[in-house]
C-alpha cells in the first residue's frame, strides 16, 4: 500500500474547517489509505469497491460508502461510475 491521501494534501486551503466535496467520474483506483473520513455516494454506473475487512464487493447507483480515517478502499472494473465524495 503506497498511496496515502493526507489532510495536508487535500485540505490546505482551510485548516479550520476541513471539508471538501467533489463530483467526478471515478476510474479504477488501487486500494489506498487516507487520514480523513470520506462518504461516497454512487450516482450512476457500477464497479467493484474494496474495503477492509470485506474485500472486493459490487457497488452501483444508490450505494453509499463511509470510510473512516485510516480506512482503506479502492475501485476496479469501473463502468460509468459517477460519484460524489464528501471528505
């Protein structure tokens, strides 16, 4: 596991209120760890989502993933996956 997303890299603009929301087309992303909480809303498409300790599971429109600080997750076999990330 080499990719670690940090508070410093994503919340450098406002250290007093670290909140960020992004809408994007998600592509395959290897499992990675992060220092912050993340809530992911799956709007369209499908993929396999990885989280520990559950491993790879199917995900599709309507699913919501909550990843705690230190959590590990990723995506593979993405197919038209549109998401909103609340970090």
